[in-house]
């Protein structure tokens, strides 16, 4: 946290729920309404986990919080595909608060690319691209 935030007694709270889908966490008694929802390299555009599609429920829950939703990806193409998937799964029009673009806070550690659809990219950086969307009811940031 920056010096200004510390001097103003601001805080950051992270909640991680292991072995639980986000939509299950939203329905649990431990749920705390977020100010921001982040999905780091989720590969939304790929088929579901072990043949079980969880993203529709999870995205519906995340967007219903009226908090901005940040999505990162390793490649520019994945970023656009993930945005398309969110728009297709959303029951209401979305507001794009930050269009897909290079993430200035991405990892600087190069990694071998073993999963990308783009075989020309042998090296990748996690969280290299990002976008931010919200439900249309969210007040402008």
C-alpha cells in the first residue's frame, strides 16, 4: 500500500476461499460484499473444468455485486476472448470501464507458454493484459 493510503488509515482486505467456487462463496454465511472482484488469468473462453461449466453462475454472482470486475490474461487474444465470453454470459448489458489493454502491473517474470492458443508465443507473462467491466448499475468510478 502506498504511503498516502497508510497515512489515511486505508486498508486492504483479501478473502480467499479454498476449494470453493465464487458463486458458492456468495451463497455462504462467510460472504462479504466486495468493493472489487478480480479474476487472475481465468481463461474464461476455455471449456469448463473437467466438463463442468461453472463460469455462468460465477460471473452472474460477481456482476451482481455491483463492484467492478477485473479480468487479467496472459495474451492479448485471450483478453478479448474473455471479454466476449463475459458479454455473452451476462444477462444485462455491461459497462466496460477499462477496455482490453496491456496491464501496467503485469508480472515481469517470463514463463514458458505451454497453454496459449497462440503457438508463436513461447514466452508469456502472467496478468499481461487486463480489462474492467461492471454491471450497468455501477456508478462511474
